[in-house]
C-alpha cells in the first residue's frame, strides 16, 4: 500500500537522446494508473524507471514516501509482470512463486500459506508442480501474476502483460486483472499501447507522447474532453474526425448556434459516434453535406466513410445495417456539446 | 525425411565421394585394422603374427601400468575439464559485464584456440622449464621446489594447465553464447525478486546454462582424452615415471615406440568404445533431459 510520486523525472540516453522529458505524476494509494501511448513514446521506459531497471537521469521517484532513485529494484518493494511472463523455466510454478519470498528470508510456512492463497485466487492450484513450459499462454500469465501477488508489494507494475495472448483470452484476463487489483487494492501502474485495455482498466489514464505527458485523467474525461488532437485521435475507435477549418468553411458547413467558428480555431473534431444523418429531430448545430465513399458493416453498426466537398475524409457511425449507397450525397449533423475545437498547435480550445 | 530423386544417376555419388573416401581411409580402415590387430600377437621380429583372441585385452586389464594410466587419464581429464570450464565460465560472466571494448576482449579470448596443441605445449614448456623457464625461475626464487621433470604431480599440473589453457577459448565462446541466450527479462525478474550477485548466478544463470555446460563437459572430456596427445608429447613425454602417461599416450608409446602392436591395438579399441559411449551419452541423455523450452 503506497503512493507513488514522480517529480520532473527525466531519462537521457547516451548521445543526448531524451526519452523522458520531465514527467511529474502523483499516483494515489490503491489507484490503477494506465500509461498509454504509441510505441516509442517512453511509457515502458518510465515504468522501468519506477521499477529500478533503468536509471533516473534527473528528477525524483518516491514510493510510499521513500525516495527510491538510488535503490535496487529488489529494495523498492514493487513487483513486475513482464510481457513475455519471464518465468524461470527451470523451476516449477511453486518454486517460481516462492523464489522472491525465499530471497527475502520469509519463513517456510508463511511462503506456503501465501502460495496457496494466490494459487486459489488465480485458479492455478492444479499446476503448482508443473514447469512453465507445460502451461498455456494464459496459465503462464496467471503464474506471472501470482509471482507478483505472493510478494504483497507496495505496488504492481505491468509491462504490456496481455499483448502475447489471443484476443479472447486478453479480454478475459483484462477483467481478471481489474478484479484482482480492486480486491487487493494495491497501487498499480500498467503500460499498454492498446487503448481499449487502457480505457477499461484505468482509474486514471496517462497519455504519453514523445516522452511527455499529453493528458492525465479518468477514461471518461479523456474521451469527452481530450486536451489535444493527439489524445483525441488516440482515445476512441474509430478515432475522432479532425477537420481543418478551411475544409469545413469551404465545404459550406456552418455552426448554426453561435456566430460561426471562433478565429483561433484551426481544427474541428467530431467523434464518429456523435454524428447523425440530418432530419427534423436531429440536433443540427453543426451540419453539412458529404459524399459517401464506402460503407463498412461491423455487426451491430456500420461505419460510413465519406468526404467533404474539398475531399477531406470523415467517418461516422450509423446504427444497424445502413441503407446508404455509394456515391450518394447526404446531409449529416452533430450537436454543439460534441464538437471539439483545437488551435494551430493542436491544443483544446473551450 | 523426404525421399529425394536426383535426375542425374552419377553426380550425387561424385559429390559425396570425397567425404566417403576420407572417412573410409582415415576412420574405417584404421579402425578395422585396430580391431583386427587387437586379436593378433606379433612375434619379436615382426615376421609373423598369430591369432590370440581376447588375450591382449585380458593382458592390458591385468597390467598395473595400464590401470595406472587409466587413473592418470581420469585425474587429467577431470582436472582439465573442470579448470577449462570453470575459468571459461568466470571469464564469460566477466565479459558479459564489460561495456566498452566487448568485441576486442572476446576476439582476444578466442585466439588460444587457434594455437596447435604441440605449439601450446612448447609455449608452456618454455615458460616452466626448470632450466630456462621464466616462471620456473620466479617460482624457485620464491622458494617453490619447481621441477616438473622430476616431480610427477608438478608435471601433471603443468600439462593440465597447458591443456586447459587451450580449451578455455572454445568453452568461453559457448558460455558467452549461452549467457546471451538467457532472456534479459528473466534477469530483471530475478533482480526484482531480490536475487543478486552469486545467489542470482547459482539459482538462475547457472541452471539456465546447464545445456551448454553438459555439452561442454562431454566435448572437454573427449578433448582431454584424445586431443591432448600433442601437449603431453611436447611437455612431458608421458613422464616422469609415467606420471602423465594418459591412455592415448600409452597407445602411442606401446605401439610406435615399444612396437607392441597387439597390446596397442587392444588399447585403442578400448578408447574407441569409450568415445562411442561418451557420444551416445551426449545424444541420448544430454540433448533430451537437460533442455528447457
């Protein structure tokens, strides 16, 4: 049980390459924080710096009120779950779970008790005497989790733990990780590049881009009020339509309610799910005509790919099977609260 | 296995011919000669040989000299393998820690392997020869009664060190490769699990190196048994008083120096059985049992 505090943390590699460019973050006790971002954004590096596997070039990291910059990974009271599980192949599942405790001179009966407890929680009791190679990917993942749990650390660190699993198992393990984390109430930092995973797991999301924090907030906050065009396109699937002011105005679109689009606006963002086909009942704060290029049926809904008069692409969602044909010109609309405005640098305007 | 049909009837045979010819001339022919001669006894003048069955074998196994040679070989092989592998492992783990100039160190570590056994033997002989060796001089000046020409244990020590020195490079290469094959995340997991230094080495790294270690154990034993002839011949010639006369050296000594061809052939047949046994052991046991996936 501990808070984690990051204070202007930086990582500079040889050759003056700055991987982490000053990150400050407060992680509350028992909170599940998800670090998300495209590959190369520094999310894994940041996690490894918290773990002690990478040195900290400047700034300060403290876990449970204790500055850990100079501490070995083993002294930081953290447990980590690796992407490739990193189970010791020559040890049985039981030995894998016991290893960290043995190294800390935990009494034997205490080790046995904790292993039984963790094995029960993860439903791996029947595999305890097997070697990792005799287990499936999902079972190995559970053992890796078990190895973290038995230690009862101050914090769990997850480094893309589900990316080696198939899609179905991934959803299942995602739910399980959430449930476990809730019931143990252990502070957790979770790294992923999968925005679905990020949205469903996080108490708070941290979107990283180019070694800097782009935005921190609850999944809903990030979805509803993205701070930048980067976050706007990163969270949500299919991603938000970003239309240049010129394209919008040149295509005869208009913002009905106010005196047009403010002068500082460079980009207008609308989520595909916030656009409707215009009719008498639809909110018509922002409306215009588009030409349909393609329709994608994905099951319960369809995505219509269309273009504005100047050719800018726009995607929107229609429920059920669409009757819209290719090449058709239709009028679509969106309500004012769902329209996001960004300035030239991509920052949100309100 | 897939059956392959070659359009040309003769070319495939021509292509494998060089290998077949080499194997027949340098392996099957001498091996069959050894088998044949191990059952024969030559008269003192080399004019006539008579069939004696297993008499040569019963003779060598009742010969205290042969049993002594067997003992010398075991001591020599175990010492050489342990020294060569231990040193190589130590150097390989150390090389893993080197950050700058890693390639340079590795290249230089490999050079002794390119030195011929007899040359390696001469090198060590010159360094430790009681009459002119630099190190022998240093040792004696510091009160060590160093004379491998008289002291059997010292002679053994010298050939063991020379033989191990040559083999360290080979072992080093395999250990470095073995260390590199250990996933980095395993070592990171171990460091989070609180294992450092020697504990991490013995509980994680060493067990994961086991396949490499077992492979090298067999290779080093075979090396110490057979390939060290040149070193022993150059450094001690099997002496003093047969203290360094290994089985292979005794085959040479009895056969080509003392011209007791029957006994020498019987001894080489025994050696052949040993090497076949070692190889079978490696393939059957090591490759299957000591492997992690």
